[in-house]
């Protein structure tokens, strides 16, 4: 599992890379422990963190939310006991969840409820 976690790699940014590129929004953020990619969680419409795992094979993520320090192993479908990662540890605390501020639609809860699974 040594190549699944690189504690020296900083996060790719402060929000989901793909959502930022396409003007999307997210519920919560996840950080790839191997390469630092920030993607949106599975509660988000686009599920970019899981898509990143599927395309790269990087199985370990860490929450990128303030106050959360848990890791998840997609391959094992279980929590993972990971090391401290390079800062920052979370998105900016002043940012909203869902976020980012200004791009979250007023009907975001209805959109989540109506998404196909």
C-alpha cells in the first residue's frame, strides 16, 4: 500500500478540480492520498473522487472537510489508518458546504434527491 499514500504531496487546490473547471458544485470534498487530487464526494452529483479512483487506481482518500481526519480505502471498502498529509488539511473553513459559495443552486437538495443512482 506504500504507493497508495504519499504524505508529502500537497492537495491540488481548495475545491473539486473537475467541478471548478466546469462550473459545478459539490456537497463535500475528498483528497487522494497518493497524488493530492481534490474531488467531490459520492453525495455530490458528479462523484469526482470515486471517478478519480476508478481512472487512476489510487484507492486511498482522506476527507478534505474541516474537523475531519478520516481516510477511506476504496479497494477494501473500509476505513484506513493513514498518516498526516501535507497541508492544508481541509478546504478553507470560511467556504460553504455544499460549495463553493455562489455556485450552489437554490434547489440543490431537490437535485440530489432526484439524481439517478
